[in-house]
C-alpha cells in the first residue's frame, strides 16, 4: 500500500509523464496503457505514450492512435510508467526512455519480472496487468471514467481468454462486475474484439493453421506465420491473432507453439494446457511470461528454430 500511495505522490509532483508497454502490444498492454492515459487526463499533466508496434485491427476502435508517439528523441521525463513488460528489452525501440526519467514505476503480473523500476508493483496472482492497474487506480480519490473502464475490461478479457484461463479468479469476476456497473457494454466489446475479422485476416489465419504439425504423439502442436503468408493476404503479423490458442484446442496437444518470422529471426509464442511450465523454456532463450503462456525471440530462421524447440521439448514428451 505504501508503494501505491507513493505512485500518486509521484503523479502529483511530476509534470512530464510517460507511459509505455511491451513491443508487439496485445490487449492487456494496449488496454492498460491507454486506461492509465485516460485516468491521468484530469491531472492536467504533459503525458506521452510510446508503444513499439502497430495496434491490431480489433483494438483500433478503442484507441486514438494520434495519442501514441512514434519516435523518441531522448526527451526527458519526470515519471515513467512501464506496464505489462517483464523486462527492459520488451520495450523494444523505446528501451532508452528508462535512462531519461527521474522515476520509473513498473506495473506487471509476469512471474519472470524481477523488478527494474524504482517502484515495482508486480503481482503474479493477477489475471492481467489491467486487473492490477484497476486495483491501483481504485485506491485514489479520482473516479474511473467509462472510457478507462472499457480499456481495463479489454485488458482483463483478452488476457484471461474470455475468462477461461486458470488465471481467472472470483476476484477477477467481481472487478469485472464493477467495470460493467461503470458502463462497460460487454456484448459490444466482444463483437468488436472477437467478431470483426476482415476476410483477408481470416484467409491468413487459415493458411497458418493449415500448416499445423504435430509431434511427440500429438502432444506438441506447431505452425508458422511467415512473411509470405502475410504478403499473400495483405495482412500484418499483429492482426493474425489466436493461432497459438487454436492449436491448444486440439485434444491431445499439451503445448502449442507458433513461430513468427521477423527481420531479426523468429518470435516464438508458447501455450501450455496442463502441467508444463512454458516460461521455463522461454527464460532459457531470454524471454519471459507465465507458466501457461510465454514467449521469446531468437536470431534463427524458422526451420532452425523448429529444430531447437523439438530438441528442447524432447525431455517433456518422452
């Protein structure tokens, strides 16, 4: 509680404030960052938002992208909020902001976060950074606007897999009920976030899942999202979402894996269904995450990455 109180002291005593999240942002990152931005608006501060990566199509309706700065010129800040980022590297091209701020507050729920801020609010029992942020904001005397409530709801909704993952608790549902009381329209948000895929994105998704390969008696499912698939369908990597969750839906699959081709090599997304802790594997390669959802980036092409992962998972599926 003392740390939370200190956060509001810092806000009151700071003018230039920056908010950032992890690169290749997901719903929890976008929802948390933008919710905090809207919460801070009544404070009449100079607030800058940085996120390294495009906003996926299904979140654009909730975000004024003009708010998000694209370039950083070593501007200095009084206070920096880092949300939903397990380590400094996850800030991508905006990592250097950490060196140009007087105070840094880290708010996160990843168990691999060792705390790299002056104040670290890290709670691995939370379903999402959005849920944790909601608890923090509720301790202030300020009202949470409907706009901020919608964004927090999106953060929670997406990081719990529509409240289906094991990180969903009774507390999560109670907080969600409070957000609905503020004015969140559950059906409208569900339609925009989950039922609004453009046809080209669907075709890219189909191309990705048609390449699913199963290993170790079908316990490991793997596929790739390549540049050629994206180019063929005029799609962005950030828009082809849900492939790794789709693989996990296969009955025999214990771990699902998606290899995403990028300019530096391959980004790996891992999901676990039951007892395998995929964050242990992710950490080996400089990544992070949770026991059932983790990821990392590796300077290898997709074929080499596949070989590395098959060797890595061999001990789990003997």
